[in-house]
């Protein structure tokens, strides 16, 4: 084998070529990244300013609507909505940019007017709430507050207009600069292409040609042909070293061929096992993802309904998602009445929408819902039974009464409806079906409730009273453990 002296190592040559390519790439990518980041930050700032202005407009309008609803109907729910709307309006005003050096004198002046106007409006608004409804100037004060809300909305609109005008000028200035960028990018691209062509030609003559000979020899080895002569080593650089190592590996390959074959078979078997394990993991993951997919889908549909101003549809989807979440996250056998009523409220709303308001539900909760406990998922199946069996055929006037009260240490719950009721034979058949389901464990809705009451409370009970044409009453009572009894048991 003949060896020729070699001055520069392959590593040094390749490092120099790659350094040149890397420098060109860094310059091009750095310039593009810097310009892109500058452009992105600029437009992000513009969009954030727009969003802040529009948020203020929406918040002021929302506060005005909430104020009007609360004045007309001073309910607790409307009071909460109004308080939340006021807080949102104040937060949106605080979020407005208020640096004269950044936003300019005109936007600063309009922002100052809006903030001062809102401060005066707050005093006027708070003074109005101090007036009794019987005060002679109550109505005049209310209209003055509404008028102030209109002025605030006008101030917010003017601020938005000033912001848009200012940003339009900024956009035009930056757009002119962006139009010249393609020429800069074209020059950088041309220089990179020329440099890359030079590097490729050098690589072809010093690296690719020797490697092609190695490839040809390796193809023979791939066909289990080890009879070929050793490749000549003509240089002492990395390519020469690679050739020498290749010759050594060729001789060692025959000795290890049998071991390699056995190892390959073992890898194939492990790969099959890994594939089966991955499939099992995927199935487990799917079982975990499905509820999240359902909730994410409901949220997406809710957002679409909100965008399309379908408020009723949006509310139904939100209630349905809330009902699913309540049912999935409730894992205890026993929960508070307050937690149980959360899911029932959503279910009742959905059923009332389904029956188009033909059925009304009245609740008389005569206990502290957070202080009493009952089996989880108890009220919804009973109310569902009243909707689905008792009142489904009612054309109008259907009523359901849910009453909860306490006598001594026993909690009593009744669900009554004025539906079609049941004959004595139908009632007896239902009670027999409940008894059978309790014995087999394959419980229908009412049977499941009766069985769980019996399991959790030995002296608890559930009763069903019904007469054809006079509706149905389902009543159950369960004991309530006092704090002293809990401590004694502990």
C-alpha cells in the first residue's frame, strides 16, 4: 500500500468550509430573524393597543348593560354580574397605555379624559346607589348615570379612533421599509448560493470520490462477499484512516456475521414487543383523552356559538359541559347538598330548554346546603324520572317541586310532580323492579338510589307515592351525623 504525505487534515478543511457556510447562514438568518422579530414586536404592540382600546369599549358597554339590568331587576345574580362588570371596566382602564412619550400627546390627552371621566362617573354612580328608590330625584339620578355611561362610551370610541389613526401612520412607515427587504434577502441568498457551490466542488474532489470507492466495496460486503482485495490507502488524513479501518472491519465482519444475525433476530422480536406495548399505552391514553376531547370540543362549539351571537345555544353548551364535569369529578359516595345542587341546576336548565318552558321546577331548600350531606348523584335521577315519565306528555302546566328540610337529625327530601302518575298496578311493578335491581346489583336509576341509601344508611328509606292523574311523589330520608357523633366515632 502506497502512502502519500498530506499537509492539511480533512478535519481542518471541512471545518473551514463549514465555518464559511455557517457564517453566511448566521448572517442571513440573523438579519432575517432580527427584521422578523422587529416586525413582529411592532405589530404586536399595535395589536395590543387596539385590543386594549376595544376592551375598554366593550367593558364600558357591558357595565352599562349590567347597570340597567340591575336597576330593573335587583336580584343577587344581577348584582354579581354588575359588580363583575364594574371590576372589568376598571381593569381595562388600568391596562390602557398611559405614557405620553410612547403613545403621543393626542392619545395621552384622550386617555386622560377617559380616566378622569370614569372617576367622575364612579362618584356619580356610587352616589346613586345611596339613594332610596322612593327618593324624588331617584329617576333623574339614574338617567344622569346612564348619560354619563354614554359619554364614557363616546370617549372610548374617540380614543380608539385616535389610536387607529396613529397606528395607520406607523404602519405605513414600516411597510415602506418592509417592501425593500426582498432585495436584501435576494443579495444574501445569491452570496450563499455561490459560497455553497464552491464548498460542494471542494467536497466532491477531496471527500466524495474516495468515499464512493468505499461505498462500492461496502456493497460487496453487504452481499456477504468478503473476497475482494483491500482498498489502497493513499493518504494519511481522515479518509485514509477510514479506508484502513474499513479493511480491518471487513476481515472482522465475517467472524461476527453469525452473531450479528442472531442479534438482528433478537432486535426484531424486541421491536414487536415494543410495538405491542406502545399500542397498549395508546389505548390507555385514548381512554384518558376522550373526556378532555369532549370538553375541549364543547368549549370550541360554545365559542363558535358566542361568535355567532347564539346566546341560548352557548348557554346550553356551557351547562352541558358543566354537568359532564360535575358527574365525572364526583367520586365520593357522599357529598354536600350544595355540591349535588350544582349538577341539578345544569340538568334542570337543559331539560327546560328541551321542553320549551312547558315544565317549571320549584325548589324549597329549608336547610343550609353546605351543612347537610346525602349520597352523590341522587337528585338528578329522581328529577330525570319526573321529566321523562311523569311530565313528558304534558302540553303545558307541568310542575316539579323539590323540597329539602330537616326534622331532628334526619334529612328529608321530596320530589313531586303533577304529571300522569301511576296506577296501583304500575306502582307495584315499579317497586318490584326496584327490589330486583337492588338484589342483583344491576340497578336502574331509582333502584340504584334506593340500594345506595340502604348501603350507606341502615335506617334510611325511600318511598314512592303515586296516583293515576294526580302525579308522583318520591321521598327519601337519611340520618345526619352530628359533629359530636363524628368525634365520638373517631
